[in-house]
C-alpha cells in the first residue's frame, strides 16, 4: 500500500514538473506600431492594457493587444514580470473578465514573427517582444514604448 | 409531507432587445468606419484594425470579429449522503434531482460568443447548460447584451446581463475563474438572481492606483427557483392526493402522495442596482445597494381550496398567505473586500437583505483565505448566515376553534405546516470549507473541497429537506470534486 501511495505522489510530482511554467527571459519590450503617436507608456498603463482595465490607447484609439501562445513559457514569463502573478492566476483573472462579457483578452498569435508582422500593420496594436529583438524594431516598423528588465 | 417550489416564471425577455440586436445594430456597424483586420494566408487573426488598412475585407467585418469561447465543469458530490439534508449549490436546483444525481450539482457547460460591430460597439451572447429550473429556453441564456463604450470612462449596455450583487455575480458559472468548487452557499446560494434584463450605465475614473467604478442598473427580473424543499416533489403524485386540506405533515413517514404542489410566481420589476468599486493598491473593494419591487404569488389550488373552507373560522390563515405571497420590496446591501499579494488572497463579503415578507431577509457573509504555491492553491472559507424574519398572523391557538371541533385535526396539521414553512425559508447556518485547487494544465484546474455545514434548529437553509427532522440542529459534511476548464 505504501508503495502505491509513493507511486501516486511520484506521478503527481512528474506531472507537476511537466506543467511548470517557469522559463525566464532577460526582459521584455512593449512595442507599438512605428507610426503610433505614443512615445512612452508606464508599466501601470501596460498592466491596464494587458489586463483589460483599459481598452483604449492614450491616443484614444481602441487598443489591439497581441499575446504569445496561451501555453508558451514566454507568455507566463511576461505576465509574471509585469504583474508578479502566476500565469494560472492571470488565466483565472481573464476567465472572470471574458465570461462576464467585460473584456476580451489579448489575441494570442503563433510567435514573435507574427507579432512583429501584426504590430507593423495595425496602428493601434500593442504587444511585447523579447529584449533581444530591440535592435531590429525600427527596420521592422515597430518601436518600443517600455522596457522591462528581468528582476 | 409538503413540497413547495418557488418559481419565478420566465417569459421571453424583452423582445425589444432581440430586435435591437438582430436588426438595428448591424446598421450601426456600417454607420461607423469599419476597422476590420486584413487577413492573409500567413496571418489570420480575427481582430479589427484601423481604417488605414481597411480594404476588401470591409464586407466581411462581422464574421471576422466573432469569437466563440466556452467553459465547463464536470463534478461529483455524494449529495444523497443524508436522508434529511442535501448539498445544493443554490435555490435554482431541484432538491430531489440533485439528491439522486450527484454529478448534476456542479456540472455545467457554457458557450459565449462575442463580437465587435465597431471599435465602440460590441455584443455578448452566452448560454449555460446546467441543472436548474427551466420554464423556457431563454432560461439558458445568461447574457445577451449590446454595449457601447466610447472611451475607458463611460459605458452603456442593454439586454440581459449579470446582476451585480456579489463579487462573483458576473462569472459564478465559470468555475475555472475562482478557487472554490462552488461559491459559499450561505452567500451565493439564496439570492436567486443571476441576471436582469435592462440597461446598465458605468462610469470609471481615477488612475491605476486609485481606480473607481460606479454603475447603475435598471430593469426587471424573471426567474425560476426552489427555495424550500419538503422532500420528494409532489407533482408526480398530485393525482393521487386525497386530502386537499392538508398542506403538509410533521410526520416523517407521511404518505408522499399527500403532498400538494406550490408554484410561486415572482417577477421583480422594477429593479435598481448601484455598485461602487474601488481598486487601491492590492485592495479591491465594492459596495452595492439593490432595490427590487417583486411580486410573489403562490399558485396552488390546494391552498386556495383550504383558505376558502376555513376563512370564516380562521382568518389568520389567509393573513399568513397574504404575507407570504405579497407584492413586496427587497432592499439589499452588500460590502466586499479582496486583497491579493504574493500568492495570498483574502476575500470577504457581507450582506444585509431587508424584505417586507419572509424571503431573502437576513445577514450573510464569508471569509476566504487561500495561498498559491506554484500550481496548488489550498484554501479555507468560513461562512455565516442569519435570518430572524418572521410573519405576524393569528395562530390556530388564538382562534375560537377548540380541540373538540371536527376541523381541529386538519387545522392543527396546517398550523404545524405553517410553522414549517416559516422556518423553511430561513437560513441560519455556519460553514467551514477546506479545499485545494490544482492548475494542472493551462486553462484546466482540478478542485477538491469539503464542507462542514451546521444548520440551526428550525432553519431550512438550502441544504435542509424540511419535514425531515429539520426542527433539530444538524451538522453535515460533504466532499466534492470538479474539473474546470475554459476553451
């Protein structure tokens, strides 16, 4: 019986490790379209935009926020850095907003390349990219409005 | 035995809303510049874009801006564990059905479609399939609203939408969104109003660290629910009834066929609700006041027959049912506070309901504490409900009817049942819930929860099957588990 419980515990720990969300990044850039009339956003403004508390950019345009894939470690790392919360808390938070009809979460796309393509084409878009991509923003039609370094 | 079902009957809600949604609003979308996102083979995202990139996709704006989401819960609890008590989520649930089928207690599935007609006009349609009293198909629709939001400060929505009486008012069907297997039944189980049909105005101001929201709602509510269970529903046995003057019995072994059926009709119109929320730092505070002008009519041939027969000798009986089933006002006050920091979450809500009649009155509250460790979130919740409302009427002992009268045995049974009804609608209970939530995968969570519920004597609560020794206090323990997900 004891070994049976040990097996169950081991299986749960294995499953637990498989679903961990933990990959860290050096930091993130908040990016908008290069033509957007925004030069800087505060961290609080970014939190508001990515958590549905604000739906409009400071320019008055309806914000179009884009996200990394739901199950990606990049997304988990970004929200942890932005809000200090576990991604499960963020998902539960968005479930509250989404299914109450209050707000829609940022649209998840496949990867960073797709984010770049979208933000470069949508003037009211806002998204995040790894810090390492800072150098290529300008030539891809994007600009950074906030830099968040890993803590 | 007595079975009383309080039903607030649904009617097809505001046809105006449907007409507005299906006919008028598409024109609004064309009145404003469309902001459809161009699609390509490489990138297909159903998001609007600015007019600068609007091209041939304009005509396909609407379909591109539809989104369909869903949520579900599969759960089980040993609801039939006790003969005289039942674990119920709320008064929408039929006691006998839940007692027989434990999986019906928390299981449900919901679908939501949302769309943008323009950057400032949007709509939401949500249906939830679950075990509940149903009068027509619109009972399954929880949200069907249109919203206009010109900016972050102002918003107006019309149609069917959540009735903001609690923290969880607008998402209590979405199990994935909260820690519990089910929200505290003391607080969330008795007030049966999930949604209303009408208009809601919202104004927001302040900044990130000091954000205020004030909303005002006006409309009406129609719904179906059971607030008292006297055991097995009598409807199936009505034809067998042979004793019209009996509306119940104290005898536990009473023949079920004698139970009459009570259909209660309540329509709340108008309803007003105002809610103030304040986000400051790690705190989220809320206060609301709601006023409901509701009409509740007992629809029971048995009662009418009985009242007609004894009205001359016992006028107090008529007074009782007039008190019990009158047009009345409900004033509802609630305060809530939530605090979160580094995985800790503390939440509490208290409410006071002041109804002129017997239903809904009392004070209720809970305190919830949870701590997240990675994907595990154990929690403890303490709940409390107190209801001291009573009806003043002439009791049988205060009439001229003596024990020698041939009517006395029947009327005596009726008196006992009036006492039962009076107690049954009261909710005096305390609750301790221990549980854990495990976010084992993205958008999926397993939850396990045990509830220890103490019910005071002569208190129906939503867990007591009245007429089955409910005059004594009881302490019951139920454990339940759910799998919650969103998609």
